C-alpha cells in the first residue's frame, strides 16, 4: 500500500469501523443470551452473525490494503468500549440509544461508501443491506417503547440529549472515531449527513431534533 495521507486516513477509518462492528457483534450476542423467548433470541443471533461478518470483512479490507488490523483497531478500543458500556434500565432510553446508534452507523457507512476505494465500497454495499434492516428493527422497538411507556416522548427527548453527551464524552480520550472520518475528506458533507440524519430520525419518531424541546 502506498503510504499516502488518503490511505493512512482510510486505514484509520476502517480500523474504527472494524472495531465498531466487533462491539456491535458483542452487544447482539449478549442480547441473544439474555433473551427470554426464542423469537427474540433468534433475531439477536441473526444480527450477531451479520455483525461478525461485517467485522471480518472490514478486517479483510485492512489486510488487503497492507495494514495490520489489530494495530488499526487499537486506537479506537478505549472510546468505543466506553460508548458501548452504556446500559439503562429505562426501556425508552435503551430504545433511543439503539435507534440513533444504528442511524449514525448507517450514515457513516453511506458516506464511507462514497469516499472509499472501489473494493471497500463494494463490500460496504453488502453491509448496508444488513444495517438497513437493523435500523428498521430498532425503529420499531423505539415506537413500541414510546407508545407503551408513560410520558414516553419526554423521556425519549431526554434520552436523545443524553446520547449526544455520552457520544462526545466517550471520545474524550483515545482516538475519536469521528475525527478519523473527517481526516478522510469531505468533512462538510459528513457532518451534514450526520446532522440531517439525526434530525430526520428524531422527526420520524415524533421527537424534536437533538431532543430539544
């Protein structure tokens, strides 16, 4: 691999994405283990298998680019571990984190598809096909939580604010994944996609953008 700034930035981004997919796999596997009915268990097992496939695919892309996957992922372990440590006994907050987290991941992948090399973009196509279904399931979970929980929309708006703060707090030490994406180029397009995606999803859920009331 030619050691150009673009290639270095791409390796950093793929390292962040590969480790993020590993954390998503761990989360789905834990959800499957904790499920109390077989249908829910099967759903989370399917997601876990897909997330593991994504992780392995991004690792393979790193190898193809001449990078050491473990070295590429290492800077992002601390902030992504910290982000994924979040748990909540509040079903509304858990659903908001799941829905918006899936949405941010989808927006980042859509943007990466535009700026990555053709081989990586082709693999991302297969990942996005899975992630669209994951986001749809998370959206359904959030709608159910908002409809069934007392004062669900107020709690949902509060949870959305909490998520933004938690996301920023998680990146305070170690390599911030978003900074790696920005270094790859077209930062205004990336930030615009993330902000518009957040606003669109909040509106679709019947919540105000960024949880501001």
